[in-house]
C-alpha cells in the first residue's frame, strides 16, 4: 500500500515529504517533478510570492541510479522566502480573515498569534503534494495510464470539456495562461481576472481531472472507505479552497430521470488496445460505478471558492482587543484555479496509483507488470 507524510510551514526552511510503498525498479525523473512544480507556480492571477520561489525538489533517499529500491523515498523543497522572514521582526496577527483557517484554528489550538495557524494551513504545503503526486504519475506511466488536469471555468467564463485524452490536449493546456484548452475562453478568463484585480477582489472556478487507460476493477464496494470514488472525493476536498467535488455528471444526474443518466453496456470484438470486449457510448458515471472503476475514463471535477485574502479586507474581530475591525491583508493571489488544477492532477494520480498497487501488488516493478498483464489477458476473454 502506498502512503505518504508531508511536513513544513509556509515560511519555514523547507517542505518535506516521505513516500512509502513504492516498488523497487521504478525510474524517477526529478526533472518531471520540477516541471509540475513550475506549473503549479504558474497560471494567470498568481501573486508576488511566486516571483520569489523557484520550487525545485531534492530527493534525499530511496534511489540508486535514479531507480527506487523499495525503501522510503524522501523529498525536500526549500523555501527561498524563509531567509527574508528570518531577518524581520514580525508582529503577531490577531484579526482572523473570514474564509481562512485563522478563526477556527486559533480556537482549536489555543493560539493568540494567528501566524501559528496560517503557517501550516497555507496552500504552500500543496507544493510537496504536487511533488508526491508527480512520482505517482511516473509510476502510472509505466502502465500507460494518463492523468490530466485543466481549468473548466473561472468566475462565469466556462471553457470546453475534454471527453477523452489526446496528446494535443497537453499542449493546448500548457499554452494557455490559465491552463484551459479552450483558447477563446482562456482570453475571457484572463480579462475576468484583470477585472477583479482592479477591484481588489478574487475569483474562484472549476477544474477537471481526467484519467485515461484505467482498467476496470480498481477500488471496492465491500467497505465504505475502500470505494475509489469516495477516496478521490476526499483527496480533492483536501485541497485548500475546494468546497465541492463532482464525479462524472453527478450534478446534472441529480436533475434527470434514470433512463437519461446511466451508461448502457455494449459488446464488440474490440481492438488490440482495448482492455475488454465491453464498451459504453456514454460516460455519465465518470468511470466509476459502485466505487469501482469500470474501464471508462475517470472524470472528476472540483469547485474552488475565491481566495479569501482580499486587498479590500472583510469585517472581522480583533482577538486582542475584542473590537470589530477589518481583517489584515497579506499578499495573495487573485485567482488560483489554474494552480489548483495542477494540484488536483497530482492528487488524483496518487489515489489511482494507490488503488492500482492494491489490485496488482508486488515488491518490484516487473512483478507488478506481470500481474497486470495476466489480469488484462483474463478480462479480455470474458
């Protein structure tokens, strides 16, 4: 079973991650991890800190000649901004910002300085989660499984959805300032961000993550916490700012009749590339039925609230004086939906890799590949 721990504060010296359960023999590219870290820092609407940091991962253990050896893989990302803060005398923050963890965190842990909350609650921690998810993506690539995240909507501007993965999709996403494959919508999204920037406000939106090449049979319906749809939803909800998660046409399905929702099953001789002789003409379920993958593309969608740190702060209360006040303004982004799509991509990759290893367990890569190939041959004969 795959598992990870990550640690570090927003303005501490570094972020740390430990991955346990990777099979031996997997080649890890640090360059691919750094590319995803760079994507996370990009996206139109980002704030000043992204000009300070240049996230680069260091792999401290678990590799010999770039290949995993079955022991824990440890990762580190240094915080360049740490040096800037160690030389400053920093006053305490006593006014919680509505929408952040400041208020609830201070009450839970008994803090009087809200910095002790925001240092860990900060979305800065997602840099390490992207690095960890990038390792999972490299594992999945060995089995031709692809995970791709992109922006579907920012504010009121919605772009087109990707129904199935094509190599050109990645270039379309990466050439967009907001990581949206729809060129016209991308321009309008940038204009929306420019508008809220002038107003001192922020924007939220929706990102979508699709996973293709996923075999049927990952996850399980036998216990609630083994359902892969539940695990994906939980993982996506753990991204700061995400307030709702959808799988397939979940929201639309709640408004329709059953005959217009469920995906009919057909049979054909298939092709050399197909996993089974069965196929669907629609994928409204988003690749998951009963908490188990059904062989179709996995489609997940996450709904992100606007960044709660505002240039024109909202009303709050000063814990120190017990008087009504305005929340303090810390430097922030105006829109993080593009960056969140990269984080979502990494998180979905991690959960699918975990489910894949549960199904095709092995201690070294070639053993897992043999188990997977045997499974493919069996279901092709169903």
